[in-house]
C-alpha cells in the first residue's frame, strides 16, 4: 500500500493529541508474500503511554527477514501559525517520504474553489474557461531535500527529479535535474525530530547543513546553502500557485520561469472515495505573440495514474516554450471512472511570465 495510507493514519492519530503530548514513531516488520516488507507503524504517546492504534501499512524495499526497524524520530506539534525553520525534519503528509526543510518561499495562492470579492482578484487569460476572477492569498511553501532511501517508494506517485535547470544558455532543450529536491506546502509538513546527526540521506545534506545541538532544529544552513539559494533564486523561486477542484479531483499548478522556457509542476489529488484514472490531457497554450496552440495526448509523462482513497495523489513536472516573453496555459484532464464513464477535470489557468530583468540562468551544477 502506498505511503499515503501512512499519512492518513498518522494524521488521524496526531489530531487526537494536544501539544502536551509527544508522539513517537514506532515500526515493526511482518511477512509479505509480495516479496516486500510490510511496516505497520503505530504511534505511541510518550506522555500517557497510549498507542494510537494505527494499523495502516507502508510498503518499503525488501530487507533480510526478521530485521527490526529502529525508531525514526519523535513527532512535534504541527504549526498552525508561523513557518518552519531551516533544518526542520518532516514526513510528507501525502507522499510519506522523510525530508528536511532548506528554506521557505512565500507564494500567492489562487484558489478557484473559493469565491472571492471583486477587489484584489486575478483576471482570466484570454480564451480560458469560465469568467471568475480569483483573489490570491499568501501561502508558505518550502524547498526541501527528500531522503534518497524513500525515493524508490514514491517514484510511481511523484517525480523525484522534477526540479530542472537549463544546462546551456543557448539551448532551451538542454536540461539537468537535481534529484531529491522538492517544493512542499506548509500543510503537507508533519514535523519530527531525531537524535541522529545525519537523519536524512542525500548527497547535498552535509554540503548544505551542519549539525548544531545548541539550535532548534539542530541543523543550520552552511554558507554553501546560502550562496546556492542566492545564485539560483530567480529560477527556484515559487511565486504563484493555482488550484481548482472538479468533481472531487483537485488540480494544483505551480509555474516556474527558467530562462527561454518554463517548467510547471502539477499535482492531482482525489478528494473523494471513488477510484478514478487519468486517461488524457488537453492543453491550450496562448502566447502574447498571438498564437494559440492545442495539445492533446494520452496520460501525462507517459503514465495514466490511478487515484484512489489509498493512493490519492500524483505529481509531475513538464516544460513549455513560447514564441513570446509571456503567455498563458489552461486545459483539462480526461478522467475515467471504474464503470467506464468519463468526465473532464479543469486545469486552472496560469500565467507564464518571463523575468527579463533578472540575471542569466545558472549553467551547471556547481557550488
């Protein structure tokens, strides 16, 4: 079963306890005929000693029979206000991976599921579906590192090499990716702490962070991380997030300008109980040069993901080039129900704006 099952169990358990209680993540191993180990996490309150009774399974890679898992860490209170600091360890509440916060981004979230007042709204692009204007609100996202031990177990639900850069200023087709780098919304963070000095396995962990037991969290940014953030800021910066729900399928889009082209990250999430499958995509791409392009195709990034209550989300990234400095994109996903019927899920319209006044895009993976 996907890590999302762990997410649901942990969330339901965490919500039962107040901030006075500390939750420990415990795990045990049982046999599985599939050739994978099945971890049955349970959450135990250290204050009262009660077990949360979480029995959801999490499938991980095969290990020697009988091997016992060690404690991952201790849950901390979820922050309802404020932001998490650099060095905060967390579990992703949807995809279940372990990660660590590098630094925050403050984005404008345009949620089409919320009916806004007329003032301070964002107008629709030319030709987009609907006529509703959407008000943006500030929302916190985080640049994070993913533990490489968890990457194989989420690769079917979320791309772990989705953050890409132009490798050559003169060739918009030449891209390189930084594996295990992600953007995470504030509400997807389940914070925890660990006594380990290197709790996350990633090639950049020790380059970017150093252990400092006097601090909380005990991992502080090295000068390398600060320099990398400053150098790549225009191409990493998350500024706008667009969200819309159709028949319980929520689509979130985050566009990024890379210089000469754009990257966009899309997450589909099934908010209901019905099992559905993405079958087709239909894009409309408008360039300020006056061109309107239509793109149709099967699935997304070569996949036709199933969205169920147990595995509700799928996330991927792709790229687009325009013949002008800016434009807009919008469209639909064709979704199939188990009875063979179909419906279209709207992709919220989003702008593609170039940062013409910024410095040239970074070339190469250097520090």
